[in-house]
């Protein structure tokens, strides 16, 4: 097994949106530079994604002039706010992915070097690969289904309105966004708006899949190494003549893992903060919109809620597993037969145990931990906001 096998779905996501792939020393597949057509497709989607932010803001500014019913106005505004949350997260993730590309590739080079250690029997690489691939694959299937439904909804609604009342047809695009050309009553304007939102949606969803997948990739690699370190400590025999040399190596190994984990944390600090904070507000807006529209649009907002839930769950799940695996180092060192080693051996082991006193955890700017506990707190806060807004009705 190679490190590249863990990047399979990240590569598929990049290929779907013509995003630049990450390369590092030791990767088996050859680097294929994107041709002009692929670069044009990518930049069209990126420009549409950036414009989507502006279009949502402008639509929210003009929505007050069109809505006389306060409940309908609130529902439309909540729908615009939720979509703006998606586009903001996608735009920032796209910026993070492109601006830190060389930094992430340097990290991948270091993880490639460490991955060579997993050829030994103390590492359960295949087990972690199967677990990692299973939930990533399920996420790809769900996101693909959501993209198909989201982009086919305007056509489905148009056909339904044409069959039920062909005299009064509403040309509803995927999300409420302002465009500088007429959409209502204009077939060309409607088609162009649908295509623009389709390209924006594809790159937005691909980027919002790639970033949590990359977080999970770094997390699963750290889990493999922390678990392998704990297993080596458990089998370390203090009576062996080379025990001190082996322990020195494990101390250096543990220090390198902590440094790598800290570098990954610093790289995703902004991502963790934006994702958790924006998702709390957007999930509330989506829940409000879901209860105020017809079944087709409500299902779209339900998918939006599930997308935000899965997006944060993937990252928080990885953070929790990292806490559990790094927490295995201390008991593995303690239950070693250290009492049979000499004084120098016991002192070195004490240094390792002091560093492993607390399990390592990712934090959002050293504040909230990226864990299932924080994830549940954000869902709770979103529900409290939703019930508060609904009570004002």
C-alpha cells in the first residue's frame, strides 16, 4: 500500500472540477498538467463562485422591495443567507486550497517519508485505509446526489409548472441570486443563469469536499503513526541491550509527530473557525427556509442542512479519533516493563510520558477543540437559534 492510495477520492474531486492536484515526491502516478480547456473550465467555475457571493448579497438587498408578506420575506431572506454561507465557505476553501498548495505538498512529502515506516508489522495500515475509505466514499456518493438534485431542480419545477399551469410560469433558478440580465419570462436569461449556478455549484461542492477530505487524510496518517508508536512502546523490552537506543528513536518519532500535527493544525485554523461559525448560522437559516417552502424547495434546504452536518462531522470526527489514538501513547509507555530498565532508561521514558500526558487535539486558534463535543455544541446552538426565530412568528 502507498500513501497515494489515501488520496484517491481527493484526486477524483479535483478531476471533477478541474482543480489542480497535489503532487509530492514518491507519488507513483505521473503529473499531468491541465490543458487550456481544463483551465478555462476551472476559472469559469471559480469566477461564478465568487460572483455568487455578490449575487446573494444583492438579491438580499432587493428582496425587501418584492415581498409584502413578512413571513415570505423572512423565508426568502433565510434562503439567501443560507446560500451565502455555502458560497462564503466554498470561496474561502478555494482560496485556502490554492494559496497553501505548496505548503500542503511539503507536508505530503514529510508524510510520504514517515509512511515508509508503516511497512513494519506494528502498523495496521490496511485497517485504517478501509475505515477511512468507507466514510469518504459515502460522503462522495451523498454529495454527488445533492449536486444532481440541486442542478436538476429548476428544470423539474419548470416542467411541473408547465403541466399544471402553462399560463403562469415562474422561472426559478437553483438559488436566489441577482443577475444583471432578466430571468423571469426570458428563456435565454433563465438558461444562462442555470448554467452559471451549475458551474458555481460544482466547484463549490468539490472544494467543500476536498478540504474535509484533506483534513481526514492528515488525521488518518497521524492516527496510523500514533497507533504504531503505542504498539512499539508496548512491545519494547527494557531488558534488551538496545532498549535505550530504541527508546531514543521513539522519543524523536513522537516529537516529530507532534510537530507535524501542530503544523497541520496551524494550516487549518482558519478553516476550522469559518466552518464551525458559518455552519451554525447557515444551518439555522436552512431549517427556517425548509419549513416555509414547497416540498421540492424544502428538500433542497434539507440537503443543505445535511451537507453542513456532514461537512463539520468529517472534520470533528477526525479530530476526535486523533485524540483517542494520541492518548494511547501514555498508557503504552506506563505499562511497559520500565521497572526492569536502568536509571537512564527510566528517565528517558519519563520524558516521553510527560510529553504524552495530554492527548493531542486540533484546536480552532487554540480555543475550541475540533471534536465531536464541539460539533454537538454547534448543532445545539443552531437548534436554539431556530426555535428562537420560530417563536417570534
